[in-house]
């Protein structure tokens, strides 16, 4: 890798909302900064729900005006041209451009800039419902047109296997896990946290952290909790379109007095650190960054064994089948009774600087000049 001081990394994402992908982008940006890059975060919406790292430069190029263009392909091509012009005039010639999540990928497929890679953060079979035969060929063709254009970096082996199985051997891909900053996580976990709920005392609750979406399966989580011992309250951190629906479900199950909805918090780590254990109920995931974050804090974890992510970090004894309410209820009861049984040692290779270096020197990166 070149050692000059003018290296440039551009990370592109639709918005910096309160999700795992967005947190990963900021963490990865710090990793490139530590390698000596000038790091630029380019987003399409002004929405920002995390504290912004002062070591990174931020740019906003609004996509909203382009939505008035009726033809989707033409709309994305014009916006890609605007991005290319902005980067060339305002940023310079990037050594690496990382496109994050589908809204960005659909635009950057039309970019004329070199050194672009896609970061694939989810199992595409589930993300794009490729298990549904309705318009399956059309969906796959559209995805192939996007993801064959540039190398793909998958955040877990399960994600890469699914990508290759679904989109075929012409996809250039590699697996590089999400980065996370152990020192920062531990530092943030020491911040004081306050809650109006007097029952929320250290080691006296279990916690789930995630957006209220179909993917996270809060319906399964609440039904399993209702069947569990309910020895300790269940704390839910996050927001999303299914928030109200989930609250209504808790009430209908008669557990609304035991389930505590705390909403989104840009610093969930004190809640994770002081919990009895973390539980995930997801139907599908990519990497599931809350697992290594919890393990960093020595927090016990149980999870559904979704197609990618959890099984690459947790032993089989900490996993249950997806959508299996009975099995999750049993495991939650065990977590509440003996949390020490679900403590797992953490792999030390996820530091942001190391992940950034892997991205630049990966096999996928070696293909950039020929793509």
C-alpha cells in the first residue's frame, strides 16, 4: 500500500441514522484515519443520529430533488454524475470508495470513478426476498447488474456464501468483518445512564438492541419472553416503523409491565454493560455488530441462528433456530437464571485500523483496476 500522505477514502451512505451499518461506517472511517487517510463521509440525506467523529470530513449531496425524475435508472445516472463531479472537484481522486447499503449501491453502479467497492451488510436472499418466487428472475437480474459492476466486500462468510449462491460466480467478493473500537465501546459504557424505570437496576434485566423491523423479529422476542420465566424485565432499545405495533403486542400478551421500551439511544453500551445478558431474535442478519460489542463488555449473549453472523461468533449452545418461539423462551429463561453460561471470549482481530487495512489490501481490492 502506498505510504504518501495524500491518500483519500470516501465512504458513501444514504444517511447517518441510528443503525448498525451507520455506526460501522463511522468506525471504519476512524480506521482509515488511523492509517493516514483523509476520510470523507458522503451522504444523501441530512439525517444524523450519531455523534460525528471530528477526524472525518462530512458532505451532503441531497438525492431528494432527483426523485422528481420519473425514470429510476436515469435518475440514478444523473445523481451518480453529480457525485462524480462533486468528488473530483471538492475531494480529489480517492484511493478507495466504499458504497454502503442498497440506496447508495443503486447510484454508484453508474459512477465513472475508479476504486469503488460495495460493502454488503446483509444476507441478500432475505433482504430482497429472493426466497419469494414472485418476479424472482427480474429481482436477481437487477441485483446482478448492480453487484457485478464493482467488487463486493461481505461483512460475514454467510453473507458472501449467500451472495455467490444467488448472483452467480461472476461476482467478485471477499469476506471482511465489520470493525469495532473496543477502547471506545468500553469508554462509552462507563457513562452514566438514567431511566425513569425504578426496576432497571444493574444485572437485574436482559436487553435487546435493534430497530423495530420485521428483520429483528420483536414479535418472536415478545412471545418467547411471555413463555419464559420472566424473572427479570426485558429492556428494548431502538426505534422503527413497527415500534407501536410491538408495544401493542406486549400489552396483548399481558407483559407490558415487564417490557421496558427505552427508544433509540446513540450510546446503548451502558445498558448492555449493566444487563444480565443480551438477546437477539433476528430472522436474518449480516454481521450483527451488537454481538461483538456485547462480548467486548463481557456481556452474555444468546441469539437466533440466522443464516449469517451469529454462528460465526457464538457457540451452538448460545443459539436457537430462527422463529422458534419455544426454543428462544427456554434459552431466555436459562440466560436469566445462569448468565455466566453464555459468556464468550472475543476475537481480537476487529480493530478499525486492521479492518481498513484489510479492505485496501484484500483480493477484492486487487480486482479494482480490472473491473
